[in-house]
C-alpha cells in the first residue's frame, strides 16, 4: 500500500498559557498543502522504518514507527509493518513532516490491518504520538486546540474562506528551527502581532526568517507569514 503524507501550514496560531504538563495551550487553523512525503506500507512480522531523502531517525523518536507501535498497542493486534518513507518535507521547518508521516501511517494501517477504526478513535491514538498528529490524521482544514489533541473540522463556510492549496507558495530557508527553543523564547507580548504568535520569537532566534518573509513579499504574495515554529514561511498567490 502506498499513501501520501501531506505537509501542513498553520493559517493561524495563537499561543496561550503553559499547561500542567509543560506544554502551551494552542488554538490554530491547520491547512494541508500539496507538498507531501510518499509512504509504502507492507505487512511484516515486526515494525521497521527506513527513509530516503534524509538520515534515518532512531525508532524511539521516529513518529511513523511510534504511530504503528501505538496503534498495535491500543488494538492488541499482533501485526507488524515495513514502512518506507520517501522524504520531501524538510525537517525543522514548521510543516509537520514527522507528524504527517505518523498520521499517514495510522490511516494506512487502519486499512492494511483491517481495523476499521473511526477517525475519532484514530485521532485519540494520534494524540499519544505527537501534538500535530491528530489534526493531520483527521485530514482537511481543521481547528486544533489544547496541546493539539482537540481537533474539529472547519465548517463549510469557514473552509470556503481559506485559499486553495494550489495558491499557497512556501519557502523554507536554510534554517533548522528548534520547536523547543522557539517556545522557550516565546513571550506573552508576542501575541497578536500577526497570524502566528510564535513568529516574533522565531525571528529573534533565527533572523534569517525575516529575509525569507521579505523575499515572498517582493514576489507580490499576500498574507506572508511563518508556519508553526518555523522556519518555513508562506504566502498566497492572488
């Protein structure tokens, strides 16, 4: 079985107080884009994962492998899978590449292992894997809240206000943005200065993001802003 794992942008990203588990409460409109990894899934006795296009990630931090393990643990199925990922989504870019892979694995294995789990149950399992995984497991444009575990599809009216993915232009500068470092740098005074509350903190740490924004603005794109914790910026082609 071959599945696509689509990257995402954060159309909006609001950051609130720190939770008891150490994460920040968030509210974000998450929109899948055309950029994607390609994942092949093959039934096996064990769970394994190989990647092309970037160095392999150890199993304990590989979200695709962790998603398969979590699904097997929850369902009690004694099955394995051989995962092969052709990477196109860059790491450290705010595009949710690892989360997209995990979400695609959950949806793919739901069919490959004949589980027939409803989306909501898959999203609950996804929340065990990573913060962006539930939104990408549900698919489509969604409102993500909490740590990322609360996801709601946008209404038809709200979705109609968003651009078509083909109109979104992304640019990823040669900067690996550390999510944890950006959140540590975040200040309450950063809120409300644009669609993404994390952008001021990311620019303080990685000034090159400002130049990436300027380059897209010079191309005549509208609503140029940063996705996630960076470093990718995007704009809309009119």
